[in-house]
């Protein structure tokens, strides 16, 4: 049986070009907010954990000395390298590594970012502790990830849909759970900023197996009126849309 990390390497290896072009991952509003909260400066060194195709790192790079891009999947790092070359960015370093075993000295970075990845981590505590270890005492951690609201049904339903969409999915956490996780791992939480996007159902079924696609449709079609309202399921021009939830987090190491 595959571990989530093995599944991630397989799935994201196959979908690397899709994520490089993904409008959700390139969302300029979210990237602008992440950069704003990271507060980069010309002499700062940043680490982008689970960089994927490098969108966050590329947005950070012009504002600091250098950014190290870590990912477990070779194809994703290749996409990040391609993006850097296309944009003429020369201060992005690539490193293949797992989020729960970062190959860097303690206190090595001024900024640590991590976007759209923690819901894939099989050991979120270990990954956050590693981020805390490599972050300087006056550093800033900025996370942007898929999330779920403080609602039992939506929590269960959205996590099930995402597991069917991506078999490397582990869990999307509620904002309250994120606070607990960060505090447990030695951070003080400065900001928790939930937001949502209404996206087409195809965002969950593209490049997904026929079996899982059928199951996703069955779940959505089987929702009752109250459940559809909770998931914000609507028909727009004959296409089904539903909510996806996210959260942006800002934290710093506890003194």
C-alpha cells in the first residue's frame, strides 16, 4: 500500500504540467497576500516547503536575497525550474526533500512558506516542527492551504471528495485545528484568515479515474437541500459549482 508521500510523487508527477498552469495555484490575490504577510526584505532568505511548480517561490524571489524550493516530486521541481528560467529568476534554489525531514541547519531561514500542501502531509506535526526548527527566532511562517469550516458535515464531505480527487490527500484542517497544531509545534499564531472559492465540479474530476469520478458525482448528486446549501452547490449555465475552503495563516516562533 502506498504512503501519502509515495502517492503524491506518483500523482503530482503525472499532473505536474496541470499544476504549473493552474489558475487556482497562480491566484494573484492569494499570492499577493502571502507575500504581504511574509514581509520579505532584500537580505532575507526564504524556504518554500512543498513548492510544487514554484508559484509562491517565484512571487517571493524578486523581494529577497534567495528562496530555496523544496519538494518531494522531481517533475514538480522541473516545473519550478522551468518557471524560473522563463521569468528570468536567478535566486531560486531547488532541493528534493520531504517536508518532515528538511536537510537544513537550525535557524537557517527568515521566512518559511507553504502553500496548498499540508493537507498531503502524513505527519503534519513532524512537518510543522521541521519548519519551526529551520526558522529563525524572529522569522515568519506563512501557510496557505485547503481547509474546511467549523461544520461536521462539510468537514466530512469535503475531505471525502478531496480523497477521491487525489489519493495522496490526508486531511484538510479547520481553522481551530490549525491554531492547535501551530501552538503545539512551538508557534504563536498571529493571523488566521479563512476564505473560499466557488469552483466547478470538474476541478475535482479532471484527470481522476472513472471510478472515483463516478463516486464524486454520486456524492454531490445525493446531497439533500440543506447539504447542498452548506456546500454552496449551484448550477451556473448548466455546470455544477460548489465551494472550496482555504485558510491563510501567519505565525512566528514562540519566545
